[in-house]
């Protein structure tokens, strides 16, 4: 469904926005980047099968740089998942370090942001539910002329 109105989204309480991805630095080295690319779907499957781990939602784009935006319930849950010996992430990270290390063929990156009410804002126009609008609650913007600063103050 496409929402033609100006929409905004919120998520109850604090949450974490986690950006993670990889970059194909040497496209011809498929044997290096393919295992890295295939590791994330396994992690996402595990996380969605176990909601108590804390992942709320994700969006993904694939080009030369793969980008995932993930929404997590808490920083503690994200960090616990990252270091868990029983989860998909740690073995995948170890495989990456052994297979790729610092050879430059495949880059990986992440950025982590904590969000609290009143510290974020968003607008969606002519869009389906997307990003925070899928992770949280999507609603019409209160006033036609409401500015970002007013949405920030209201949240």
C-alpha cells in the first residue's frame, strides 16, 4: 500500500539504529565476497525466528556497497547478539577474519546509533511502510505545514 499523505513514524521508548554492510572492493574475487554476502541472510533468519534477541526490523540495499538498516530494541541486545557464541554472527565474523583479514578484497563496516524519544524525526510521502515506518507506528503528519523541528519537539 502506498501512503500518499505525509506520514511520520515513531517507536515506543528507546531503540537502536544499526547500519551494517559490506563493499565489494575486488569484484573478481567472488570466493572472498560471496561467503560474506551469504552470512547476513542466515543471521536475519535467526534473528526473526527469535524475537527475544531484539531485532525489530531491517531494510537492505545491494549495489557495490551492501547496506542494511536494522532497528533493535536495545544496545544490550545488539551487543549480546554480536558476542554470543551460540549465534550466527560470531562464527561468521571469525570466518571473515580468517578468509579476508586485511587483504582488501571485501570491506565490512557498521555504525550504531541510540535513539530516544525527541531525538529523531522522519517523513514519508508517496511511500509504502518503510524503515522506521515498518519497525514502529506509521501515522499522518499532524499539520500540513508542520516542520521537522515541531515533529522532534512533539516526540
